[in-house]
C-alpha cells in the first residue's frame, strides 16, 4: 500500500495484493516474532541445508517427478511441514479434487488422514493445501493438456474450505488465502534468488511465512489482519487527500493569471469537471507505473526523468526542503502535459506505444490543453495523491503510496463519491463540521477564506439521478446469479462434465465465440463496479477451462481474458459524463496490459439516460452504431463456420485442448 523500491525487493519477495507492502517491509521487521531467537536459529539451519542441497542436486535440471522428490519435499521438511499427499477432497455434491499436499499440524495427523475426504469437516483441522509443478512453469497460464496452476490452487482452497494454499514450481513459492485466491492474489518469493543472496534476513521472508509454525502459531493470521487494518486506514487517509487535491487543483486553475478564468457558475462547473479528469489521468498513471505496465525500470529516461514517479519525487523534495513555489510557474504542469501526450500518442524514445485512450487526448479535453495549474497549487496537490502521513515509533512521517496494492473497486468508490459534489466560492471564512463546510465561528478555525473554492454537495444531485454506490456483496450476488446459469449452459454445449465437476472442452473455438457473444449492460454504471465484477467473473470462468489461446504469449491468462471480455461483452451507460469516464478508467485498470491500447472501451461505455425510452424509429438518428453491432455478430457466426470447416478438413484450431 505504501511504496518502497520495488526492484530492490525482488531479492526478498513479491507481494501481489495479499498483504500490504509497507506493512511487510517496514512493520513486520519490528514485530517481536521477527527477532525471536528460535526462529532465527531454525532459519539459519534451513538456509544452510537448502543451499547445500541445491548445489548438490541442481533442481532446475530435474523433471517434475524428480523435482518433487529431491527438492520440493526436502524444502517442506526444512520448513518442518507435516503433510499427506494426493488426498482426494470431495466438495459437497460437486465431485472431488486431488491436491498434491494437505498440510497438517503433526506427522500423526498426516498419517491419520484417509486417502479420500468426503466432507471438508473431515480436514477442518488441517492447515493448508499445496500443489507442486515442474521447475520454471508459468504459474499464471495453462499449458497444453494442463490446468492453469493459479486457478487450480483456488479450486483446491474452495473444495477443502481450508484458509491457506501453497503453490510452487520449486523456485517460486506462492502463498494464497481462500478469501482472495480467485483474484490471483498471493504472496511470493523466489527461493532460488534468496539462496543466492547470502542474506539471512531476506531468507526470513520465505522461512517465516512458509514454515509450519507460520500456520499453527497465528503468524499468518496476524500479518494478514495487520495488513488489512493498515491498508484500510491508509485508504481512508487517501480519500481525504484526494478531496483536498481536487480543491487545490481547482483553485490553481482559477488563480493562474494567464488563464483569465472567472468564478461564475458555468466556469466553476467546467473547472470541476476538468479537475476530475486530471485526477483520473493521474490515478491511471500511478496505477500503471506501480504495476510496470508503463516502462518503469525498462527505459532509463522514462523512469528517472519523464515518469510520474520521477515527478512525484521532485515534488516531495521541493516540499520537504521548503522550496519556494512560484504561483506563475507552470513547470510541473508542463511536465504532466508532456507525459499525457506521450501516453496518448506514443513515444518510441521512451518505449511507449500509443495508448489512444480519449482520457489523455487534448482534443477531448481542450480546457486542460489551454489552461494551467501553477506550481504553487499543483505541487501540494500532487503530493496529496502521492504520499500520506503514517506514524512509526510515535513519530509521524510522510511516505509514498503504492498504488499497485489498491483495489480498483475501492479506488472507484473514492472517486465516485466526488461526483456528489460541486465547486463553490466561499463568501466568508468557512470551517469543516463533519463533512460539510459551515461559517467559521473563530478566525483560527477557518479552513477556507473568502474567495477560495471548496467542495459542497451539489443540490442532492446523485440522489436525484438515482445514483448510489452498491455494496460489494450485493454486486457479487447479482453477478453470480445472473451469469452462472448462462455460462454453464454455453459451456455444456461445447464441453463434457465429468463426475468430479470438471469440464473437458471439446470445442474451444465455439465455446469462446458463444461466450464473447454475450452482451451485458449496466444501465447506471457509476464507477463501473458491476461491469468490473462481470468482466472478472466471465474471465475467471474462461481461465478455469484452461483453453490456452495461441496468442497468449507471456501474458497472465486471467488478464488476457479480461481484456477480450471487456471488448466483446461489456456495455454501460450513465447520465453523468464524469461517471462514464470513471467507469472507463475502472475497466482500464482492471484489464491493464503492457502495450495494449485503451480505445477498445470508447464505444462500449457511453453517456445516456437509461430511464428515458425510445421508439425503434428513433434509432435511425441515435448515436448508436447498430450496423456495427450486426456486423460484429455476423463475424462471430462466420468465424464459427470457418472453424468448423477447418476442423472438418483436419486443420488446427486456435486453442490447445486438454
């Protein structure tokens, strides 16, 4: 949640959203358990033992069966793990799954496990499930004839109802939790790299998290709970910072003299809308850089000079050293405009392809191209988005937020709340009372002076338009109940279901074509909460089928399917144009992939009033390309016809089947 130098952490761990990074890197080493003499002593023994073993057997040269016997099991022994192998776990009436390992508290418990579990209650005392693959396998992709490993461990967790799962190829060791495993959220270490590093403290990030005592002593529960609590507090702080940043940016537009803007109602509305768009742009870049979708660390000029990360570090330096900020200077705004243009149009010198999203196009947002926020306002506003205050050892310090670990839906909810507000200009000193500005009783209480802009609720605007934020559990329930029967029906026409509830796909091309022909519409999308979950649900379904498209490359299979689903199936409408842009942003962040354009959603998420009907004759003049949609449906049918003809002629299809 808070940023550290990610590349320097590659020697210790890679956290993919399971824990809060700042908690792992800064708080965990201060916990009493971390310096426990027994832990350090046992870790030292395991470290030396595994280094000697690795040198002797060279695990990268072994096949899968040899790797498990000569490397994976000895590593588990060094972690003091007790386990039973190849236990069939039956889930209610849905068949069984057979993880490689069921981890328990003692060797006696392991011996007591039967070869087949008929109810999760029979292994409720167990600690975790585990699965081992061959060295170097991509844990996020299915291989020909093989299941997607990440999807597989998620199934094992759901069937066993155990809280923790371990997935490894011998080199990479991943830790999953059942509550989030479906989102491919995990904590991982590169054991091979740790053994090379000659650093016992780094090795603790493996040993302390994967040894048996991590599960039995409550260590993992403590770190997870601490991370979640820490992350929630930081999210709450960031929400406050975003509100203040929006006010600063708006004031900056109004006060920059060359803009020559007045404070009338129309201009204030324009400033508010464009200040939000500027925030959307910054949010996208913070997120994309933190996930290295943009060329962070791959291009030195981008990383050290042109990136938003470089800009935010200059901002922090100027503020920390009390550098005077010129109200008439546009230095930082010009840097942002150059970055926005490079992202939109591409820049080969920065290894940036054109992303082509309207969010960054000057022609779509002429106000941002023609007006400026001066450094005096933009610098502190950027810092509000980049850093938050934390307390360590009773001392407060300001640290960078790591956007990589922020949930897209939580970010969406923060920004959706901003749609409830409008800009106003104070006619007297104001103070905050709860979430509202009221006249200040004392001068020292005033947060806003006369003439300054502030956010106020806009005449109950969101309630008038029927716009409310829908809780996560309601969204999940509606999405599952709507889509599961449709996807089950489609899959049943192109695959067989065995007695264990496992699909065996017979016609991958036909299945995918029919799934991608689904149209899902959210008629009042807001921040895109529903369409984000719909996209994830359908993509997870396709990933679980292990279809393995040929054009996957090195891409995460789940992200690949999310992008295809978003471009083929998802439609959304909102009456508020800012909500439309926010929904697009949420979808971009959900489907983000290196070098892939952003324009594929422009015609799928549109502004409109879903409460106003239209006759069929109105569609002749409507801003809806009916012909394009008919052509899309025809292309799907033609592709299916060509596939069947090719198959009849003995040619290969687009997918590798089990």
